[in-house]
C-alpha cells in the first residue's frame, strides 16, 4: 500500500495477543499477592472473579464457590452472601447495606464489619464502569484488621487506666460519669457518688516505703472492685483518693455500699513485703437531685462529705446533708 511493498509479516495481532496474555497474568498475580480479599461481580450480581484471600477471610466452604448445575460457569452471589451474613454480628444491617450498594451503582463504601468470632473486617466497595459509562458490576475488597483493632483497644485501655491499680483513671471516670448522669436524667433513674480517701497514707509511705504504699493501693483497689457490682464504676482519682459511681442507687443504698467498702479495709490488714499494714478510709456520699445538671455538682458534694468525715475522726462514712 501507498506504493510500498514489504515481505515483512504483520505482527500486530501477535503483539496484541501477547499483550492480552500479559495483562491476564498481571491481574492474576495482583489478585493472589493482594493482602485484601477481592470479589468481583458483574451487572447481574454474578461472581466473575475472586481470590484465595477472600475465601480465607470469610472462611467459605468450597461448595459455595461452585456454579449451580446447568447454569454454565456463572456463580450467583446469593449462596456466598448467605454464608457471609451468618458470620457477621449485625446481619440485618449488613444485608441492607449490600442491597443499597447494588441498587445504586454510583455509591461507594468504606466501613468496618464486626464478626461473631471477634474479628473485624474492613470493607471497601466500588462500582465498575465501562468506557462509555455503562455499569459493568462491582468490586469488593475485604481486609482482616483484627490485630489493628486489638492494638487500638489496648492503647485505649492504657489511656483510660491507672497503671498501678488497673482501675479507671480520673479522666475516663468523668467521661463515664457524664454518660451515666445523662442516662439517669433521661429515664428518671437514681445515681450516687462515693469519694474515698485513705487515712494518713503519707505515714504508710514514710514508715514502710513506697513499695508497701503501692501494695496498699493495689490491694485496696482489688478489694473494692470485688465488693462492688459489675455495673458500678470505680476509679483512682490520684494519690490515695478514689471515686465510685453507683448507677440506679439512691442515698440509702450508697451509704450501705460505702460502709461495706470502709469495712473491707478496716477489718483486714494489707499484706506487703514489709509486713502487714493496717489502714482505714474515709468516705463521702452524695446522690443525684432533681436540679443537678452537671456531674461536678455530685462530686463536689461527695468531696465536702469526705472532708467532714476527716474532720470527725476518719475511718467513717459521711453523707451529704
């Protein structure tokens, strides 16, 4: 053509075939090397591709990934979806979101899914479009982020807890107290606060050493935790001062709880490497009033009652007037 003759063979088709084979090989390698589980469905929600990581993350039985008899090579997503749904903690919300994504090809998704076995899966989904904008299907990516979430929880626990006693620290106690105050006000429930302070604790450190003082604080925290209900919230405020939040508890119930905590310390010495250490605690008690709006108000009244217990001889419980 164009006046030019050539005996050279046309390699266009061969080059194109080689390029297609390379692209297929590349996609297979990406699928199998990916840390994400990958699932691809077409516009009819039939599975056209998945990788082994997807199977492993969702622990799918092999028969769920086989085409139905007489249906050719297509794999409907319903059997897979049924198995996956049985794995998640909130199946209704899971199904609802999947259906919404299928119904809206423009929608993308990025969320975390809690599983019944304690794992957490991160999900990303995106609709697929052709060159002319036509909807081709949807790709789903899944990643097991359980280790990451466990690390997050561990770091959060460290930020929330007193390192010596393992009890909540003051900051997190106040956050929880605000939540409980809001709940009590919303539903008309009772709520009480105890402020506790070990008597003459400086003498313990001076006489027995700080190691013995730490042992006293640890033992006190453990005894009180054992003496309280699971719903009660115990915290170390700092030094030898502690606080307790008692949900669904009025003033009389709080006084009884305070006496129980006081007796648990006064009636049994604390064993330390330096020998048994006898100690006592003073306690102030307050309870939610109809006009209370802030948790600081309850803490302040309990603190005033605590100081009154100190002034009246220590090793005693005083209730707000």
